[in-house]
């Protein structure tokens, strides 16, 4: 009797998993882990660099001076704001824009760090999303795009990455 229950459970799991597989024969070759920019909507509510984006950057990118928290850019790294807990001054916000918007990364990527109005063409988003293989990046063929960010940590949660993505889509403004 015990074997019958075990067999029944195994069959139910197998049938359930087979049913979840679905038919993917739609001609799509898209990597399911790549961000779908075609369905992304930036929304109408204004995203502010100071109010909305800075908390995300401070919690993930500038928590220590060793990463992106020094104005001069530690080890050639782009400045992404003051360390966690510090309020960004106008000068610091301007420095973030000067070092990211329409600026090529030190790695030959073939796209700027931030392309105002187009997060899909912003190297920063591909680093944050961990989707370096999804974009048409010059560094992808050689594997020289570097690691996803934050370095050696879990990716920033999707809802927080979408805050940055919406800010970029809305023009990456000093606001």
C-alpha cells in the first residue's frame, strides 16, 4: 500500500511538472532572465534622483568608500553618491550626473553608463540587472564587461532597480 502511495505521488508530481512546461515553440529565442524592456512602462509619476534614486544607490552602491561612495571615484569607479545615511548635496547630485549621463564606462561597452530616456541602452542598468549577456555590448564577446553590481552581492531587488530604470527612462534629470 505504501508503494502505491509513493508511486501515485511520483506520478502526480511528474504530470504536474510536465504541465508547467508549456509549449515554448513561439520562435522566441529571448533569454528569460533578460529584462523585457518592450513591456516596461516608466509611468507618469516623476522619479526624483534625490528623493527616489539616492536611497537605492546608497543602500547598494555607496555604503562604503571602497565602492562608488567617493566623489573622486575610488580606483576609477564612477561616483554614485555619498555614503549611506548622508543627504546628497546639489554638488554631489551634479557629480553623479557628470560621471554617468552620456559618459562611456571605463570598460569598452559600446553604450554610455546612462542614456537619458533609454534604460535599455544604459550600461548601468545591465550591470545592475546582471544582464550583460542580453545587450549588444562590445565587451560581451570578450567577457570583459566585469561583474554584475553590486559586486559579489545579490542583485538589487527588481522594484528598486525599476526606480533607477524609470528615472533613466524619464530623462535622468537632476531633480
